[in-house]
C-alpha cells in the first residue's frame, strides 16, 4: 500500500513538473511574440524605409564630395568657439554639482531630515531631469540673450537632475557605520555631513561628476544650434552658408575634442576608483 501511494506521488510530481515546463514555454513564447509586436509597431510608427536610404545615398555622397578636403585654413578660427564649448560644459557641471549635493542629501532616504524634504527634493530632481537641456537652453536664451552663458545655465540645471539622482543613490548605498558613530557622539547635522557623509562618498561623487562633464561636453555642442554659443553655433552657421569644407573641419575638431575628453575622464575615474 505504501509503495502504491509513493508511486502516485512520483507520478503527480512528474505531472506537475511537466505542466510547469509547458506553462513556462508558453509564457516565453508569449513574451517573444510581444517583443516582436513592439518592434514591428516601432518600425511602422517611425516609417522605416531602408530603400529610401539606398536610393538617396547619392545625396550623401555629394555632401562628402563637397566637404573634401577640409578647410584647415579656418582652424585658428575654431579655437575660441572650442574653448567656449569646453567652458560651457565645465561651468554647467560645476553649477550642477553645487546644486545637486544638498538636494541629494535631502533626497536620500537614509539621511533625509524629513519626509517632506525627501519628496520635495525628489520632485525638483525629477523636474530638472525631465525637461531636456535644449528646452532649458531656449528658456535661458530668451531670458539672458544669445551666447555661452545660457548654454552653461541650461547644462547646469539639467545636470542637477542627473547628478542629484545619482548622488542620492550613492548616499543611500553608503556604509552607515560612521554616520551612526557620529550621531552617538552628539554631532550636529553639518558635522555629520562634513565628517561622515562627504569622506565616505567623495570618490564616487567625483567619478560621477567627471562622467557628467564628459556628457556635458557632448551636449554643449548641440546647444550651439539654439544660439547658446560654442563650436556648435559655428557648425550651424557653416551649414546654413553651405560651407561644407568648413563643416568637415569642424566635425574633425569636434571628434578630436570628444575623444580627448572621454579618454581624460576615463583615466581620472580609473585613478579615483
């Protein structure tokens, strides 16, 4: 009798495993079909037509033909806009870091002084991150006029959202041992921040800030298209005047700057790690 009960149990267990395996296969197939449907609808919505790219390739070839060779005689004229571009990114990153650090402390669940401060800081961080930097640039251009200053302000405000979120997550995952030790000694909040929080997360914050500087250099190139100065504005002007050889020169300069900034940033982050 016991053997019969055990046999039925084994049979039931095998049946349950088979049913679970069949259900898992069905779920995987459904997910695969769903992913395929998402891809297909994306192709339809963006009106993807690869054949148009093939038939219009002669226009791209004509653009490249007119842009060769690059007009290196214009190279000295790119130095000042290039310096503006780098400084716009540097200014925006510094503004973002200065504003993001206190917001991140308020937005970190493990160190925030109150729930109201937490939700308020999270709302500010979310809003500044949700609005694209191009929109911020347009707003600041209308406020202070054309030039590099609105570009720096736009990158600074947008960086508050990006850096604030990353800083807050870094603070939430830090070791709370030193913080609790300072609290037991009766230290004030400013002392806890300066002697407990900052030394613990400083290497991570510097690494994140360097990465953001690298991103801001790329973004500052695009902000020139809306009148925020820098080499991006010079590139837009050259394109509007059909000076394709100058365009190719500016593209080479931009590529060199972006590549150099990326390598320097990566080397510094590796040293801080």
